[in-house]
C-alpha cells in the first residue's frame, strides 16, 4: 500500500523568496517519487523524479527535491520564486519496479505575490 | 512532434448514460494511462494500457473500461454515469511502463447532470 500527503493546501510567497512545498509519503516498498506542476488550463508537466539514484534531484525551472527515507519526505524547493511559478503542484508516489499504480497527493496551490 | 491530444474537450451527459473519451498518445509512446481529477483534488489513477493490454488498475468500478488500439491511441468508456463522475479526465502517454515520466494531455471536462 502507498499514500502521499501534501502538508499544505496553499503556500503563499513573495517573488524572489524561497519556495518550500512539503510532501510525505508512505510505501511498503522502495518508492519512485515525482513532482508535477499544473498551470491553469494546461496539462500536467513533470518537474522532477526520484527513482533510487541520487537523493537530491534537480528538476526544471530551478526546482529541486530531496528524498529523505528516514523522514519519508520528498519536499520540493526553489531558491527564488518567480511569478510564473504560481500553479498547482502535485507530489506522486509509485512503486519502484513494481506495477504502475501512481498515487497523487491532493495538491498544493502556490501563490506568488509581486 | 505531436503531443497527447484528447477529445472532446467538454462533454455534458445525464445520469445513467454512457460516455466514450478518446486519447491520441504522443508519437513513439506505447503506453497510455487514464486519470480522473475531481474539482480541487489530485488526479486519481484509473488504469494503464500497454500494447493493447491493461497493465494496472486503480480503485475504480468495472463500469470504467478502456481500450488501446494498434496505433496506441486509447478510449475510456464509462457506463451508467453517476453525478460523482463529473470531473476532468486526463490521459497520459509514455514510452514504456513503470516509473518513467508521463506526458499529459489537456483533459476532457465531463459534467454529469
């Protein structure tokens, strides 16, 4: 069984300040973890993924995430927010090498103030 | 390179009816997944098709069924529509199964009255 919890439904930051979107997961086996972004009226886009290689994963648009097994976390960060980062972000867990049954979190809405 | 396309973009049905949604996968992709995204929620995995066979299924009743065709396009069929089936239905394709990245289409907005 697997589950994912996005700890904040909304995160509000000012442009130029750091972004932290939190994700905790639960998985019986080694997980694969993903972050997707969904802009209004656009399709989901992959930001980054973890599949048992380096624990610090770098993605597109300056985002990165760190896999911490001891904390069962996969938080998404960015050093400096841009207005264009305002969107809905989803953390996803699935089994590494197992049947592909992904579980999405409920999403975190990132609001960026000028 | 053409991305994932879905049709129709919007659809209105009444309770008890049947609906078919269509998805064309990205060129070179042999795997298609379908998701249901209710308003304000994250997508929920319905099922995945790989080379015309169902490869994994989420917690959805049998009235949700699918097909994948030899050209790797896919259909999602929902019978006996219920009000709670109102959602955005997303299709995603990938070049292989398992934990590879998926490319998502823009979705079909289904409203059940």
